[in-house]
């Protein structure tokens, strides 16, 4: 039986402002990427999400982003390689502390938003972020966007990694995520999400918005916790995967 991981970005509420359906999603997914306070989240919501992840056996990941609460980390910023490494290490450390308080541990790291997209295009930036994370924890699993500069950087570092595709996002012809501002960039229909993911898994490829198949390693599938209808999409996708004979389990993380 084929095994796949299903991950979601969680812990994104801030103070009294709620975002996402963390508790419900943690009953569906197998890995959780927890916001570390820069683009979203705070210590209380970090711990709550991690505590629930421990209870449900979901793998905990740090989800560092750019220091942009107002823009939710989705606006590009100019940062030096040293700054990128430092902000990654800083947020990973915060996630490790909160995970320990919750009785768990951080097993993977996934870059968020604009930082992730920038690193998918710029191998030097990806390497700076990943090198810093590996100095904090040499055994951490790097969750990378499949087939991008992120994957090349992790492979060059010989790191443990898991390559991901996105359930609710459209792809450009070069294998990058389509800009969220463009029509069709975010997919909200659960059946459309399920259909395209099953095609990708069978083909071992990313399917672009124009229908091109780009061969890709697929270890995990991402759902965005803040996407409208995220819970319905997650439930439908889990059911579709099960009906297709695909088992869900946390990724192991293979060496590059």
C-alpha cells in the first residue's frame, strides 16, 4: 500500500483573533507546521496546537516566516542571507521550547509564505535558512517544495528531507506556486482538490495550471489551514486517499 503524509499550517491565531480550525484538522492530518510568532501565532496558540498534536500523534514542525504580522508573512522583504538564517534559527528555537512544554518535540521545519517562495527560487537563500536550522538540530527533517531550489539546497546539505506538493494551490509552468493574487491560484473546491492530487500521485508529477506534468518526488501533501473551506477539503482528501488505497502516516525524512 502506498503511504503519504498530509500536512497543514496551524497555530496561526493571534491573541483574541482566531484563524483556522486547528483542533479539527489535527484529527485528520499527520504533520502540523506551527507558526512561530513572526508571521502569525503566539506562545499560547503555539502550545495549544502542539499539545493537541501530541495527543493525536501528529508530527510537529516549526513554520518560520518573515517578520510581517500585518501581511501574514506573504509579502516579500529584502533580507540578507545572514538575516534569513538568524530568523529561521530564532523561530525554530521558539518552536522547540514550546513543543517541549507541550510534551513533544519538533521533528521538521517548513518555511512559510514569501520566505518559502523566495527560497524556492533562490538556492543560496534556501541554503542559508536550512544551514541555520541544521546547526540548531542536525537531524531535523526539512520539508521542501518539490523540485525547487529548496530541494536542491537540502540535497546539497545532505539533510533529511520530505518533498511536498500543494493540494489547494495552482502551479506555474516552472513548478512554482502561482501568485495568490491571480485568478485560480487558490483552489477551494474539495472535489477539484481530490481529483488533481490523485492524478499527481499516480503520475508522480506536479500538474501545472496549463496541464503540464512535471516529474516530482512526493512525500507529503500540504493544506493551508487558513484557506476558506480548509476543513471540508481536508476531510474530502483524506477520504479520497483512503478510497484509493493510500495510507496516511508521518514522513520519515530521507537523506538528500
